């Protein structure tokens, strides 16, 4: 079967750095994506990794190691507005839909 | 702005009733998806469609059906609603070859 594992909750303070890990077991792998969701709102796309390595977009970076079936989302200079749920998602094949993890709730305090 | 819209935004219904949730998009995307979200369970795929003549089951399609009436419209039906279908439902779109999915605002469905 397929599974994506990520921590259920992470807490941090403003200005800190936090890493949210995602390990996956899927029948195929075509890329790892990250989405952000604020309190029941629409999930929004953050990043996509198809190849090993680090992708940086402003304060957010995403990393992938295909050999380890592992990736992470790195959030730097945390702000209160970063308090949200973060989901990793895998596409198993080119012509299939995303499979999402259960999400990590990030709470940022002052 | 090109957008993904869902109607209704909230719905309360009774067990056994037929319910249709509608999704429309003005993004010109060819691919559309229906997800269900329950607390602690993330987003689970119900059905997806890569063009008007293409319908695919997701991981939790039992009890649901869909219709892709046009490239811009994708409807989800619950033929006979049951309480464990109470959830937040999201429609999403994407455009080949992009990997980014755009989500609608969601429909909160309660089945009593």
C-alpha cells in the first residue's frame, strides 16, 4: 500500500527555523509537493521536488532524497502567519493524482 | 481573476438524501479533482478527471459518483448520504504538465 508519514504537530517561536519531515512508501514516485492550509481554508501550493536536492523559495525551502524516500519542508524566520497545516503529497506516476499525507499542524508563538 | 468555485459552501442534509456538490473553474485547466478532508486524516482523493471523457476513481470512491459536464465543471454526488460522509469537500484543478493544484474554497457537508 501507499503511505506518507509526517509529524502531526510542531511548535516553534517567531524568528526560529522549523523542519517538517515527510517519508513516503508508494508504488511509484514522480515527485514530492508541499501544500499549506490555514484553518479550514483552501490548501495552497508551496513547492515541488522531482529531483534530489534543495529547492528554495524565499523563506521556505524543500528537500528531497529519492534514495531515502524522504523529504522535508524548511521554514525560516518564522512568522505568526506561518501557523497552519502543512501537507506533503506524492504523485506516483505521470498520469495520476496526488496522494496527500495527513498533515502537520505548525503553531508559531511570540 | 481565474478561479475555482464550489457550491454550496455549506450544506446540512439528512441520511438517505441525494446531494450534489458542484465545482466550476475559469482557469482553463483540463484536470479536476474531488478530495475529502476529515480532521487528522488529511486530504483523501475521491475521484479525478483529466479531461471531459476521463473519470478515475480515487482511494475512497465508494458511496460517491461524479460527472464532468464540461471542461470547466465537475460535480460530485452522494446518492444516499450517510453520517460518516460528514466532512469538508474540496475541488481542485491543475493543468498538464504543471504539478501545482489549485483548490476551491471547500464545501462543508453535514449529514444528520
